[in-house]
C-alpha cells in the first residue's frame, strides 16, 4: 500500500446483498474528478463545499446510460476519514444498481481498494494512530457489548493518551540523562534517585495497563469451550440450555451425537465458541469412533474443557477415562441431571462441581459465572480505564518493562549514563510500536491485511 498512496481508490462500504441502500467511497487525489465523470447534475464535486450532500444520477461514462438515482456526499482533504479528498455515493442497495455503480466508478479511473486501505490512508495521513486504526476492525468484528465498548474506547484515543503519558515520563528521564552528559557544568551530575523514581512510576503505569490485557484480549478474541463426557451425560441438553435454543439433537439413546456441533455464545461478556462433542468412550462403531477422535482433538485445542457428568449415576470407567484425558487442561466439572438424583456427590473431588439441570434450567446462571471465572482467573474485576486488547500491544508493554528494569540495573551497577540512555530509549521505542510511531512496515501491513474491503 505504501507505494500506491497517490492512487484514487474506491470500494463498497456496505456489505454485499440486497438492502435499502448501498454505499461506495472514492478517496484520493482525483476523487472529485472521478466522481464528476459518472454523475449527471448541475453542480460539480470539484467545486462543492466540504461536508455537503447532493442528489444526482450515476451514468455510465462509456454509454451515458442512467444507472441509478443517488445521494452524493463531498468531503475535502484533510477533513475526511482518510485525510484525502473523498466522495461517498449512496445508491439503491440491489445487486443491479450496486454492480452498475461500481463498474462506473472503476471506469472513471479509480481502482479497487485493498482490504483496510481506507483506514491505512487515515493512519498514514495522521488521522488515526495504529491503536485507533486497529480498533476499527475490532468494532466491526466485536461479538459482545463489552468487546465493542473496549474497541470504541480505544478508537476514541483513550489507550493512546495513556501511551503518550507513559512516553512523556520516559522522555523526561532521557532528557535528564542527556542533559547531564552534554551540559555537566550547567546541570551537574545525573540525579540517579530522580531517574529511579520516574522509571519506577513508568513501570507502575505499564503494570496497570498489563493488568487489563488478559481480559481485553479474551473479550476480543473469545474462547473455545468444549463439552466433553461419556455418552448420554447430557452434553447436548446442556448446550441447548446455555444457548437458550434447541440446537443439538437430544435422545435417550447413548451416542446420538456423532460429530462436533459448534455455536457462538456470550458468556458474561466473553464471546465463546461452544462445542458439543460425541461421547468419549471405546466403540467398534466406525462412525462413532471417528466422532470420538474428533472430540478428543477438540478437547486438546480448547481453552476450557467442561466435563459433563451424570448426577443420577455413580462415576464409571468411561467417566474416569474422560477425566484422565483432560487432566492437563483447564477443566470445569458439571454435574447434570440434579433434578433426578445426585449420586456423584459421593466423590470428594466433585465437591466444587457446578450442579445443574439442563432440563429445568437450574444452575445454568451459576455455570455461566463459573465459566467466566475460569477463563478470567484473577482478572475478573471490571475495568474502568483503557484496555489492552491485542497480544501485540501486550508484548510491546512487556518489552518496555524489560528495558526499564534493565535501566534500573544500570543505575544500581553505577554504569555510564550513556548505557542508561540506551535502555530508556529502548523502552520508548517499544511502546511506540503500540501507536505506530516506530512500528515496522511488516507489522503495519499485517494489521491492515486483516481488515475487510471497504475499511
């Protein structure tokens, strides 16, 4: 994208399909000229004031044939989403006017935008930093209200402000060091106590941000939950109870579920993929055997294995085999069918198991809370400040903290101030990757390649 910033680009910014309205964005140095070629009207985009809305007809630049009756919005650089001249065209949302309008725009000299190219240009033109730009994709893909709120806060610049404050703290330390090196007669020797205090303050700021990372990343990426257990323990019934819908087939016949059934669910603000598996047991049935193998593989790749046990029966060898199979995984035990009996309570290790009835709904709320607690661990408290939502951001902060700790060791070792300056600048360079001030082209390209076309 870096080599093509002077191109005029276009793309639909509404999803494909039939709807009331379909929208296109044209952005670049010739956005107004390209739009004027395909619009029949008494006015011109090139001479229209910024942030004005007009009615026009899209016509084929080749045949002059009318394509659609549209609404046109004009934005002038630098006061647009991308920072370039921008024209947005709203046409009727059917496939015929949408396709005709797109072909007309492409025929006018614009090229199709690459995924994320509009937001990439906004980043390159200083309209957004990298954290804000990344939050655009997060807002679109958010599966829960909490994930959307975190993305919206990040887009507003809340995280960027915290990073800027942290950067200023570290820059002050660098200024103290370099002043003592360049002007020793004026400022005297370096005040290492002051440097240590400010470095420790910066480290505390980083720790505060890092404390939000596990929850923030989990809310954005989601978790994989697997319901596992022997046949007829009630896994499918439990899945239906959690979903609040009849998604999995339920029968009294053991082995009804032969393949994985997957759905998306919101667990206390955490988006999760919940998977109902075939009952894990030894079997000679070829189809069921394949289902068991898939179940075991799914458990191995899960973030949390929910082991469903039949409370109306004592544990048997199949139950114990399942428990042994997941011994190395984060696990939550669930006693289902408590509306019938609770014989499994005789097992002491199940004292803390969640007791539910998938049939009546009893205990389902407690199960959701237990799942969220397992996934969040010590990070279950609500977050009021900025949130770290990407592993990239977390890793940058961890690197900055490491460089600060190296700077603290440099002070304790009475090493030359030049080494201390290198450590402090290394911390600044690390946190600059979050906002994009020092992010490499490979990182930037990877981030924007994950965007959809139109953003």
